[in-house]
C-alpha cells in the first residue's frame, strides 16, 4: 500500500519532551511525534483530543483499507451505508474525495 502521508507510528508528546523540539514548541502544550521528530504541534491541553485522533489516523486508515476486501456482495441498507461511509473516509484521507 502506497502512503503519501507520514506513515507513523505517531505519538502524543508533551512540549517538554525532546521529540517536540523545545525551541519550536515554546508556548505549546505538546506535539505529535513520528519517532524523534515532531510533525505537528498543539497549543492547548484541550487540543489533546484532536491530537489523539490525528495520532491514530494512519492506523485507522490502514484498518479501513484492510477491511475493504471483506465487503459482502449482499448487504442490507444499514450495512451498505456503513461500507459507503468507510469508502468515503478512505477517499477523504487519501485526497481522492471531499476534503
């Protein structure tokens, strides 16, 4: 599977961790780090929930992509809507759908 994003594994770090590069993190609550490199900063502790979702994004995308071959041929309307939502989320995450 070809990735155009930083594949991860991403971690949430507090601003005082070396991964956050303290000079860039000044005034920030923390960062999302890929190994020893910060890839995004968050300004407040309330932004932590968004950061957690962002940090899980590569794994969530991969999980959805792995599920797609399991889509049943026959599905009721509830199941069909679930698969359509998954397909739309993949398209949005990969830039092939609405942003």
